[in-house]
DNA sequence: AGGCAGGCGCTCC
DNA sequence: GGAGCGCCTGCC
C-alpha cells in the first residue's frame, strides 16, 4: 500500500478525460487500472484528496510515480495561461485535477488507432478483446481473468480475421500493419522517443491508418510530448464558439496539450 | 431507423 | 492542398 496526497489530481477527471482505456471504475473514486503488465487498485479520498494504491514501494517508484506524472507541477502550468484567455482559465479552474498520464507508446498508438470514429465504451470493448485474444494473463479477479496489453509480437501473431473479431471494423487492417511494422523492427518506437516533435509527428503519420489526430494523441499520451494539440470534433466546436481567431497555440507553448485537455474535458462536462 | 461517434485513405479537382 | 466520400461497428 502506498498513500500520497498530490496536488492537481482528481481520479474521476483523469478517468473521464479519454486518455486511457483500461481504467475500470469500481465505485466512486475507486478504479482498477491495467498498465505496464500490472494491475493497480487505486482510490481517492475526496475529503483529504489522498490517493491510495495497492502496490509495493518499488512498483510505485519504478512505474506509477512516473505514470501519473507526479514530478510535474500542474499548478505552475495553469499559472501560465494567458490572462485574457477567459475560456481556458475557466476550463482549467474546473478541470484542474486532470494530469497527462504517461502511457506506454506502443499501447497508446494502437488504442488511439482503434479510437477513430468510435465512442469510449466501444473503444474499451475493442481494446479488451485484443488483450484477451493476444495478451498474457496477469491476474484473476472474481473468476475473471485479466490480460496485459499484447506486445507487438503477440499482436502480430493474430491474423486479420482474428483482429476483425475484436470489433475493429476497417481499423483491423491498420492494426495489422502497425503490429507487423513494429514486430518486424521496421518501426522502432524506442528510437522514436529520441526524435524531435516534428519528426515524431511525421513518423507517426507515415503509418497506415494514422492521421494527425491519432498522431497527436499518441505523442501527447504515449510520448509525453506536452505541446501536442489534438483537434477532434469537440475542439472544432470549441474553436468555432470561443476562438474566432483560432487557438493561440503559440501562447500555450510548451504545454499546448495540457491546455487542450482542460478545454476538451470542460466542454464535454458542460455538454453532458 | 437513421445518424453519428475523439478519422483516415483515396480520389478527384 | 483541399473538399467530398466511403467505411466497420455499436449505440442511442
């Protein structure tokens, strides 16, 4: 067990922000997360804000501390919001419990390829199916097996029809090609970590089935490129309504992606 | 029952 | 280089 009291940390806001598709809500402010081949039960006390994780000290130090981006001071980032950006200031004041979760690049790439033209429950269902079809069993809860996200080789072992059985639709071909490119070594995601933002963006977009939205999400959530600014239908709506001269993304540097998350989460919250 | 959901590739111009 | 269109699937 490990208990911490981080600032700017709200489990529910993070869970609803659409970054991670393997967080399962157990009850209010209580989740089971599968990531990096591990299962983490996590709970937040609303009174004190303290967060309790059922993990060893070493797993906390080696995995979860980084995963939850606990070394970043989001309060300081919020202070950088341009004074006249009323919409963003409001969004950040409401959604200031969001953090950018540092996920595995491979898993992020695949899950965001799956995400295109799907809603969140459908994305989660497909992700669980590919984990079950190709991933290792890492635990069992109430007779239900839990699976790790498959490695590139494990995923590449599936045929296109195996993938189609995971409700991927036309994305099955995208996943198939991506899995083979990474498993064969034609694409080396570890090497991609060294690339500049521009080069990484171009490399991601060169993958079949990856366009700028998916590339930006993969960069933001899988490569911790905090300036990546994904634009989806919600962001288009926000721009149309509140930013007639477009988003001042230069003013958001180098944290455009965090600003995007506040706006995205806020707009969704007021429309639900 | 028909449109649409956190897009992308392809095919035109 | 950009607008238009088809696409798997599940869900309301």
